[in-house]
């Protein structure tokens, strides 16, 4: 009787062992299950990397806005100061100058002191009328560079550094906000992606929350008597191409910043009161900043909006 029980227990144990082996086989991963798990992990990793990339891009955009904000804190007050700036009257016959001539001279002084291309900077003071030979212009002549894809960015840096409007301005910029991308010894301010931050003194084809392109409701503050009825208030444009590096023109991602050629606006038509020495970027008809590629651009015009 005991032997029968023993055999029965042994049989049960054998069956349990056999059953357990079968259960153990079912608990292991099959090849299909392993592949599915790998796909899921890959998707999760891709989502994580995409999120991390978005965070990095956001950080670079924030850095760019902060840099532009610091530049704007120098450029905007300087630009606004021309509303009350006096042009020297030391030249002969100055006492007979009329309002139109004074307006023209004020605009010329603005071009001399806030150049956005090297063509605006004289090669020698000998060609500069005495009333425009300010300390800033003298400093610019000595620092003059050569035309290139980033000359507006180089002029912007020179204005902040050498205009004398805010002598301590550069102390507020970190070393990674300044560079020389083209290696021509003329520094530029850099955005979060390491590209030069560009500059337009006059951007007549550009409309924004602070530049309405409306001569009736937003007239040129330099012309309170409205002798130039088509002129509207302009705000210097400081801008980065943003994450995609494209400003919305065909050449900006190859040769620099194609936005220097803008269409429309009163400067392209104001042949009588536009300074004759301004024959380059601001007066050139080209492609406006008005398509999808420009939507991620970062400018001083929309610091509040973005």
C-alpha cells in the first residue's frame, strides 16, 4: 500500500515538474514579444529626445531674446535721441538753412552715427562735412570694415562699442554673446545658435506691433512739421533668423542676411528728403520679411509678444 502511494506521489511530482517546465517556457519572452518591446522603447526614447531638443531650442530662443533685449536697450534710446538732437551750425551759410535742410541734415547725421552697412561709414573724415564729424563718426572711420555677409551685425556691434552713447554697455554682455563668425576681426553679437545678430537702421518694408507703417497716425518723429507727408515712424530692427536660420529670403542661409533688401515703405520713394549717401540696404527694393520661414524669427520689435 505504501509503495503505491509512493509511486503516485512520484508520478504527481513528475507531472508537476513537467507542468512547471511548460509554465516556465511560457514565461520567457518570444522573439515577437522582444521585438515589440524594442519598438516601444525606441518610440519612448525618440519622444524623450524630441522633448529634450525642444527644450534646448527654447533655451536658445530665450538666450537670443535676452541678448537682443540688451542691445535694444542701447540702440532704441540712441535712436530716439535724434528727435531732439541738434545738428552743428558751424558751416558757412548755416543760418539761412530752412526746415527741410535741417531735417535732411538730421537724417544724414543718423545715417553717419547709426550705420547698418560699411558703405555708410566714410573711408576718411575728409569727405565728411564738418557738422557731421562727431566723436562717434570719427571712431567709426578708424574702425571701418569691408563689405560682407555680416556687415550689418558688425556695424551694430561697433555702434554699441564706439558710439559713446552708453560707454559701459558691453559690460552687460557675456563672452558667449560676442564672436567673430567670419574671422575678419570685426566682432558681432551672437544669437543662441551662434549666428550674428543683424541690424537695420531703417526697415520700411517691415510692420510690427511697434512699427505700423502709417504716415497719418504714426508720423516720422524727426519731422514734426510734416514736411515729408509720406514718412512714418521707424524703429531700428535688431533680428535673429531663429531656429531654422532662414529669414524668409532665398539667400539668407547661404550668404548672410538677405533681409537687408526690403520692399515698400517711404524710404524707397522719398527721393527728395532721403539722405543722398544712403544708397544701399535701406533704399533697395527686394523681398520683404513676409512668409512662413520668417515666423520663427526673433526681433526687438516683438520682445513683448514673444
